[in-house]
C-alpha cells in the first residue's frame, strides 16, 4: 500500500543553525505534500505545503523542496529558534483514496 | 474563521464504559477524518467521511469503534466497552473535499484533539 517514510525520527540542533527533515513516498500519483508542526498537547498545525507542479516553496524561515522523479520531499528550517521545537509530520495526499498518508514524525529540539 | 473544534478536550472513563467524542469541522468542508495518536506516536488513520457517508473505514481497530456524521457536518466517534489500550488522543480533521484536486481543496486542518484516558 501507500507509504511515507520520514527521517530522522529525532533531530537536535543549536539555535540559529538549520534543520532538514526528509520524506519519501511510494505512490507516484500523489500530488500534494503538506508539513505539519505539532506542539505538546495540541493538534497538528499545517505550516507549509507543496503541490506536484512545483519544485520548491519558501515561507520566511521554512522551505520545502520536492523531487518527483525520486519521490522525495524535504523540509528546511533556517535560523532555528527555540519555538521551532516540536514534532513535525510530513504527508502525501493519495488521490484515489482521498486521504493523507503521514510519515512517522520527527521530534525536533532546538538547543539554546 | 473558526477552525475544527472537538469536545470534550479531556475524557476519563472506566474500563467497560462507552464514550462519545464529537467533532465540528470547518464550515463547508465535506471531507472529515478521525485519527488516533498514542503517547509519543504518529497519526493512526481511523475513518474518512465524504459528506455523510464513510467510503473508508479501514482504520477502525475493532467493532467496538464506530462513527457517524449527520447533516454533512458534525461527527461523533463512539467507543463501546472501552479498554485501557484505547487510551490515546483522538484527532479530527476536515478538508474542503468535493472531489477536486489541487489548490485549497487539499488543505486539511486538525482540531485540538480529545485526550481519552481509560482507567
């Protein structure tokens, strides 16, 4: 079935450094790839997304890249701040099933 | 505008009791999803509604779990004869849906969740 692999499962970086989280997907028909940030005790929040007709998208300190040929996409956070500490989930939208398939999550810790 | 809301925010129940969890999606969103998240774990898909029908119930873990949606809006997830392993956060999400792809139709928004504790 459809699968999304996310790496790493945990990531610790110094404040001000960059963080990169990578995901791969299996369904070549996937056309929409959102990223969610989940803070402790809260529901996941959509932070950025990319569609299959775009290779890169940027929103202030966060950016997402998509390589359709290799079927992988990445989240890049620059100039990290303590408030970036959270669990991040990637996902791929399965058009046939009309649902998102999620990666396993990455716990990002920003060290002051 | 208002986001996805869920109630109650917390529910503590005794093993064997039935519980009902409620989800109010964003107005106009036809697609609604339920997920379960155990402590420190990922998002486990439970069920998908399009309007009032559920074309995908494949994630419901047992026949103790059921869900319904009325009027194409509010949804309730019912767990009968709760077990300790049912303890988790239950998340609801909604999406514009409508069968279109691309643009705003794919954006999916989550509620804050209901934390269920079965003693």
